[in-house]
């Protein structure tokens, strides 16, 4: 039986590798290291092998789903002179609202009689891409001058639609050999106060400038230099170059030119050329000074916390580990009374299942975030792989579901939880339920507005199938394994039956104060980098400083752990043993600060507006804050637990 299973795994692995490495009718070269493909296949086979335990019927479904979710690997397409190069039209939208996009053909523009869409990856669909073939005829290394694209007779309503789009600064995105091309739909000019001048014009001629190296396309852009826009007057009339006015509308003739230029850059480095292009404003620069400043502050903070705690604990150990004589009556005196509660400090908390679910999902997102950053450092995401990071995040989220199930159910069993089935269900739905609710609202708004960000039914079913056939089963498997392999809870002190009365605490030891301190300090460590992340996610930037991101991520976790230890010590010194939930909430409150920062970013650092963009921004910002709360709450809890075990193991107990 084992030989048959191993042979089956080997056949699946070879088939998948052959599918990834297969060549098509055109000459295709592998652009990335073969190790990257093997890395993807490793994650894929891990999920498949885990799913085998659920039954043979789920294996093929899980395999096909994960293959659909797998990010696309970069290919280099070779052309010969004169070969057609397909130009895809993609989407349009307001310049200041990056997530409010519509299909290019929703505007009254030149279109083929039969619109043929390009097959897209999951990441591209999630990114709002809807690529379709265009009427532009482009041939490799063949220049074209003033080629007529089409002639359109626009109605008054269509002219008003174009005018409104131009006034909202609509830009378009085309794609040529996976190279995005951006340009504005038209031209708008505001001048003067008295008299006031408001001019709106439509670009009817585009100049395509394409760079090539050998037999590959390196870069492409579009320009309107020395081109006069067609004025769009109120009432649908207009006159100018390429236009004819009428009382009922406007007749325009769209033309284009193509010019090829040789580039010294090889195909493997064409992403550098796109990063240097500046259609969108460049705000991201290497910010070493800010990172060094944050790093120094973090080192000083950690050193301060560690030194102070070590000195205080050293005095406490010397004071508590004395011989029990008359001087021991002073143990109940002073601020350092954490030994007194040694029979209550390991008393299990209320809402055990919810606490364990938080720890499990937090561990899952820690694993997912680390995996995404490592994959980025390996060069698996670049500007030419549309939506690759979205696909990778979904695949990793599905495969790491076993981590959440294992961590949650294992610790739930250790603290004598009985309803482990309910714990697994709660763990699997703790994040997926808020995600589904938020997505439903956001997607409904996009669907109502006709935006391409609204997911089609097939994509929704694919994502739902990934969760039902991969994510949830792996959570169950991880929970069962965690329950069966869970040991006993290692508490160095016995817990008495009757809980000790907690004395009244001063105001600075209340939960709200600890949350403010524990949330602000980790947030201050990442506040600089947070702006660049927001500018990437909610702006037009391409984030490439993944090494710095890894350092900041490590700094964030370190600060959260140290602050949690310090706050837990101050809590215990006041003879308050309710540290379980307090440790999660203290540093987990960083998510609240991140959400408040998102409000500041929306109003003061961006030009976003409108219902569609606002709903998406605030909905997913709230989810992001929730994810940070889960991750930091998990790190905070385990750091506090390790600290408490250490200090009570170092005491001489009766």
C-alpha cells in the first residue's frame, strides 16, 4: 500500500512539473529559477498529501483547485520580425481611486465586433483586470504611422459620458506582452477666475513607443506629444483635429502610431525599466535613515525593558528565596507581590475556546506573512506578474489552515477544554466569517457600480471551493492531530480551588491604559514603514524593499513581545492574576492604532473619494487591523506565558 501511495505521489509530482515546464507553439524560455517552480510544487503537494487523509474523492478536487490558485510563472515570449504582438485593453478608472476600475469597453471607444477576453489568473481577477483584445494592429519591429483605428459617431449621451470621465481624470491601462501601458483618456484645463475657462478634450491619437531587445519586448508606453485633443463642448458638439461636429453628437476618428526602439536591457531585467517609468508619481525611496532611526529606538527600548526587568527580578528573587522566618511576613508588603498569587496565576481563563482560536489564527497569519515575505525575497513577485502576490496569499492561507487548527486545538486540550469540535469550527470561522461579511459588502458595492473589482461568479465558486475542499479540511486535520498530540499544561505551581481576591488596582494598571501603552509602542516602531505599505496597497507604487520589510516585521514582533512581558510583570506585581486575556489585548491593540492611521491616511495622505473607493478602503483596512491584532496578540501571549513560567520556576515553593 505504501509503495502504491509513494508511486502515486511521484507520478503527480512529475506530471505537475512537466505541466509547469511545458512549451507551447511559440518559443518559450523559462525566466525564473527552476527552484522557484519546485517551491510552488512543494506547497502544492503538501496540501494534497494532507488532504489524502480525508478520502480519495477530495484529492483530485484539491489538486485542481490549488493548480488554479497557483501564481503564474514568468515566461519570455520570442517574436520574429513582423509577428503580431497582441495589445490587450484592460480597465479605466479615476486617477485618485486606484480600486475603482471599470472595463475599458464601458466607454464609447473603438471596439471589435466580437470582444474576446484573455484567460486570466486568479490574482489578475482579484486585481480587477479584465483584459480583452483590441483593434490595434502591432507587428514586431515594424513602425506604423497614422494608422486609422476606427471612426465613431458619438451621441450626445456618449459625449457627456466621455466628458464626465475626463473631468474625473480617468486613465486607461493596456497590456502588451505583460507590460502595462498607462495613459489618460483626455485632457482638462481650468484657468482664470473672471472669466472662468473650462476646457475638456479627448485624445484621439496615441503614439506607442515600444522597446525591444533581440526577440523580446522590454518596455512600452504611450504618449500624446504634439497631438491636439478633440474638444468636447457642452451639448455634444465639438470641432477640431480628427472630429466633426453635428447637432446630434460628435464624429471622431481614432488613429495610432507605433515606433520600435532597441534597448540594451535583457528580458530578465525588464522589470527595472518599468520601475523607473514615472506615469504615476514616485513617492517610495530607500528610507534608510528612517529605518535606522526606528531600529535605534527599538534597540534602546528593548534594552531598557530587559535591563530594568532583570534588575527588578533579581531583587525579587533574592527577596522571595530567603529562608522562611519572621522576615517572610513582609512578603505581602510593597509593590512586588507576584509570589503571593502563585496559586492563582495559572488559573485557566474564561472563554477558553475563543482564546485558543485567536492564538491559532494568529499563528497561521504569522506563518503566512513570513512565507509571503520570503517568497518576495526570492523574487517570485514582480511588476510583470499581475496579481501573483494575491494568488500566493490565497494558496498559503489555504495550506496554513492546518497551523491554526493544530495550535488552537492543542492548547485547548492542554487547558482542559472539552468541546474540541466547537473549537475547530470557531477557529476556522474566526477570520473567514468577517472576511466573507466584508467581501460581501464591498463586492456588492462594486457590482452595483459596474466596477471590474466585482468578482465573477466563477471566481467566487473557486475561492469557496478552495476553503471548503482545502482550507477547512486542513483545519480539521490540524485540530485532530493537535488534540491527539497535546501534552499536559506545564505549570510550575499548583492552582488552589478557591480563587484569591484581587485588590483594587490603580488607574494606570487598568486594561485601557495597558492597551494604549502596548499598542502605541509597536505601532511607533512601524509607523514609517506603514506609510510605504499603504502607498503600495492603496496607491500606484510597486513595493520592492522586502529586505527592509522583513527587518521591520522582526522589529514589530520583538517590541510586541518585550512590551507584553513588561506589562504582564506590572500586572502580576499588583497581585492581579488575570493576565491571559490582558496579554492578548495589550499588544493586540496595535490593530486599533493601525486602523486610526488608516483614517489619517485617507483624509490627509491620499486623494481618494467616492462610495466605491471608500467602502473598499475602510472595509479592508478594518480587516488588516484585525489581522495585526491576531498576530501581535499571539506573540504577546506566548511571550507572557514563557516569562511567567520562567519567574515561577525560579522560586522556591512550599
